[in-house]
């Protein structure tokens, strides 16, 4: 059996020690990210996934927004400082991809295909997973690390204002990426017998 995709998937890990020692240009990275999202599958080919790619000051601005927003959510100053340390780790990365779902498209397909209306948001989430996995794996293939964060919906309003995001785009995840400064830990798996069934 060919295992090229599997081997690439094994490279895609949650890397938290990220830096800015990146040789690819912003244009090259943007093209890689956009192409992987474009080729990821979506139900009915409805292409609900949207992305905002942040580099430089814009990347740092996002994580400043997260840090400021979480101050009102964390109960103590000590806990906030620990949270801020974590956020600053994301800020130390090279860039971030913000993933969105275009809810206008979701609602249009709900109306146009009423028989399947209850499924279209779930299917858009599956499309998100496909796009995020594809981008993350492509970055890993090119020697870059990443980790996926979900500070939505806490930051939605601030992000919308800061980056001129359309109201119909729903924020789903933030993928920060950069050079790998320390490897991921050992990955553990549950028993196959608890996870899979195979019938012949």
C-alpha cells in the first residue's frame, strides 16, 4: 500500500514552540494555504470555508486582541499571567490562518435543499476540518509547525472590527504556524478495539 499521505499526516502535530525562522515568502505561504483550502472537499461543492491569512503586525495584532479579551474572563491576575504567557507563545509564531464559514452560503443551501437543511451547518464543519487538516499537513510537509486554537466566539466582534470581516463570516478556528523550535511530544492512541469495527 502507498502511505505517502499517512506519512505526511504523521508529521502534522500540535507544535507549540514556534518561531520565525521561515525561509518561504509570505506569497509562497499564502498560495500554499489558499490552494489547500480550494482543493479540500465541501458538500455539494458549496465552498463554505473562508480564510484570513495574517503575517507580521497583523498576526501580532490578532494575538494582542486575544490577550486583551481574555483578561476579563480569567479569575485572578496570576491565572491571567499564565494565560498571557500561552498567548505570547502563539504570537511568537510566524503567522496565523483564521478559518471562517460563510453562513450566507450555508443558509442558501438550507433553503435550496430543504430535505437536507438540518445538515448543511454540520457539513460546513466537516469542510472546515478537511481544510484545516489539509493546510496544517501542507505546512508540516514544508517543515513548518502549527497548532489550532479556538478563541471564537469570545474574540469574534474584535476580530470583525480589526480585520474588516463580513458579518456573514463565522469564525471557527485560528491556526498559528512557524518554524519548529521544539518537537511535539509522544502521541498516544486509544485501543483499536475500542475505536474500530471491521466486517468481512
